C-alpha cells in the first residue's frame, strides 16, 4: 500500500500549501497520477 499522510493545500493559513495546489488537486494527483491507496491533507490551522 502507498500513501501520503502529510500534504498541505491552499487551505493552510500560512500559505504552506501554496505550491501543492488545492484540495481537489491533491486528490487528483493521489488517485490519478501517483496511484496511492490513501492520503491525508494536513493543513496548518494556526494552533487551534
């Protein structure tokens, strides 16, 4: 099984995912390009 547990998206408050694209882009890449079995978006949320 292959997957990614640490991916940021445009939803990170600090811009940490600015280069990674949107949440939809992550899932498209995960499923269509990398053929991953699982994935998790772990956006920064400001310590709350």
